[in-house]
């Protein structure tokens, strides 16, 4: 018995629609699993039902496949200049050069490496190693400059400390009447006062 072909249009009956959705979703996921196993393909399926319920299948990590898709899409967009720029020769060259530089920058950051050959990857690795060598050299020079500056400051502080240690320490004397601003009292005045106070 030959299966009857059904017309591909929205199923009006809600119950029939839900049953068809469930059966066909399972069949779709089964086919995706078979394709992934047979052809060693990376597959990610995301399905939302009419009610908004999420169903998904992935042959490996869903996030890794999505990120790979995003990178590939971004790479294609970077390689193809916008239509309004493609016409004019000067702007087109400038745009292509800018996109090439953007791709090189992304590759230096470790992105968009899927399409590169082994020779390109080796060249990129040498380029990064050369950059790292220059960065280390500059960093070491800065560290040496800072060390010299700290040594100079340490030497100056040691000299100042030695100078302060060699200065005589002034002994604090007892405060006398002059320090307090009281005029000196002579012995004669003292005895007169004493006698005067002693009178009846």
C-alpha cells in the first residue's frame, strides 16, 4: 500500500497538530542523529513548539556549535564588503584592506582559525611569538628602570638617615624663669619682701 501524500499546510485541528508535531519532531531528531553518526557531522537542532516549549538536539556541545556558527557568519561578513562600497574602486580597496586587518587582528586573538592552512598557522604562531618576545623585552626594560629608580631613592633615604643620625641631639634643659617670661628677682628684694611679710 502506497502512503498517501498529504498537503503541506497548517493543520487546523489542534489535537492532530500536536500529535503530528510530536511524531515529526522525533523523526527529525532521529534523522539528525543518524546523519551525525554516519557522516561525522556536527549538528544542532533547536525547535520551539506553538506553545513556546523548547526542544533541542546537538551531536556535541550546543554552545560550541553555536559559537562556531557565529564565527563563520562573522568571518563571511568581514570578507564581503557592503554593496554600496563594492562599486567605487578606491573605497572598495580601502574597505577590503580594513577587513583584512580586522581578520588578522581576530586571528592574532585566536579566532577565525578554521580556514587557515598549516603553513598559515605556523606563520601566525611565529608572528605571535615574535610579538611576545618584544613585549617581554619591553617589560623587562621597564622593570629594570623601576629597580634603578627604587635603588636611587633607597640610596638618598640612607644618606638622609645617616645625616640625621650624625647631628647632635639637643638636650632639653629645665625651663627657667626666663623661659617663662618672669623677670629675675634679686636676693635683696627677696629678703625685703620676706621681712615685710613677716611684720605683724
